[in-house]
C-alpha cells in the first residue's frame, strides 16, 4: 500500500482543537457462549466516545467490559472527562492523555478510569490518523502489514473433548497458527486429557496456548505446568491472580512453559514490575484496560526492551493495527465480537490478520446498528 504524503501546509493550517465530545453505551450480545475457570462472558458493554474538532474533523473511539461496570465508565466520562477534552488538541494524543490522566488521580490506577481513558484516547487517535490520511498501523509505527492469528473461540471450558478437537482441527485447516484452550478443571488430569487429545489431533506443527484465568495458586500452577510440559505448550496464560507478581516469578523459574500475563493489568508500571521480575514471557496488554493506544504503545516498546513479545488480549479489530505497528508482536487473538455493529469484518489472509488501509482506526462502524443497541 502506498499512502499519499500529507500536504504539510494543509496539516499545519487545520484546526484540530476539540470542540465537542460525547459518550454512550451500547450492549452487544456475545457471539458464542464463553466460559472459563472463573466466569462467563455475559455481554460486551461497549463504551463509545465521539469527538469533533474545530476544523471539521471527527474521531470515534471505544472500550468495553464483559458485562458489568459500563455505566460507571460512562458516569466518569460524563461527570468531567468529556468537558476536560474541550480546547485540547486532537493532533497531540500524549498531551490529551496526560491531561485527562492527571485529572483522575484520585481514581487511578484502576479499571474504570483506564476504560474511560481508552475510549477517549482511541477517539483522539482516530481523529488524528483520519485527518492525516494515515491508517493507525502506519501512524503508530508501521512494522508489518499483517500478523499471525490464533483462535480462542474453539477452546472454552464448557466444551467437551470432542468439541475441542473438532474446532482445533478446523482452525488448523483455516491456516491459523494456534489455538487457545481454557484450563482449570477440578483435577489436573482432566485438563491433561483434553490437551493431549488436541495435541494428537493437530500434530506438532500447531501452537497450543492454555489459559487458567487467574484461577490457581502458585503451587497448583507449578504442579499442572509439570503435567503439561510434554505437550509443548506455547504459553501458560494468567495462571495466578494478576497482582501476584512474586508467584508468577516463582512459576516462571520452575517451568519451561512461557508465562503470559497482561490482560488484567492497568498501568505501565504494573508491566514494568512483571518484566523486571522475570515473571512474564509474553505480554498480553489490552488497549482498553491499559487506557488506550498511547499507553499500549509504551508497554509494547517496554516489552521490546526486555526482549519480550506482545500478544494482546481480545479486541482483534483494533489490536490488528497495533500488532502490525510494533516489531515485537507475536500473535493476534481471533475472537470476533463486533460483527453486530460493523459493516465489514477484519480481513484474514493465509491465517493472518491484515491491517486496515483506511485512515483512522480502520473499523467500519455501522452507526445505525450501534444506535439501535444503545442503552445509556
């Protein structure tokens, strides 16, 4: 793809001052039943933020929850953050993010604030990239045009072994590089039997990731990791509660399985602690939960400085651009959730997610559908 150079004078003369901002909540039903060792995905509460600039520019951003807390995020946005945006420059996402973060010191670090900041920050980046005529993946770094995919939808904990095997084989046939299987059955041998069946079905050439969703103690995770090692598991995801950095470090030292963490971390500092402790082999930073594109890129580059790869959690329609922006991205999680509110799906070619070429975030929203699903 060739992007036409932006006219410098036009860019400088364009007024990117934010003059209006609005937020609302639209509920999306899950596309399939999703269960893990600790919870079920109830619905996607989708928090939207739209900004407009004095020069006529516009940006639409979003974040999400998996069923609770969306109203609290909207309340935080409407009670002050949206007003704080007025007069700021959409061409300066670092300045916008820092101004809003500074105004929320009393509620950081925390999920509600991060989700609110993410909805704003993605809107700012959308406006900035659209005005510049650049797709996000190019504006944020442009490392590569596509990223390998692994599938999560075929690995939920409620599936029986035959279902796991059938869906893993289907993913292999579609050219996907890996599948993620949820673990956390009452006894380790139950997980082992399921994983063994999948490995035997797909052979050694497909990556198998496992995810415990923070359900284990360090001792139990070490015991199960020893059980799983002969299966050549690609990574062991969130085995322990996210705030147990020391436990993850001990686990990482005890096993050859790479330890993946990050979907439940909400600040750059938390990632730094994991990386400095040697407690994370794969970083799974989530653009909504870290507070937007601006801090997501910082985490990705921080991981790169530790020679650690990034494989973000969920939000494939947005993360496809971010993983293509940075050089140390490893995989993109295939787990569709926006079909009900988009006019086109993410492009997949030869088992890879392809970065959008349209300016902005590259998500083709069906705004009528978004409006129909609006609840707040």
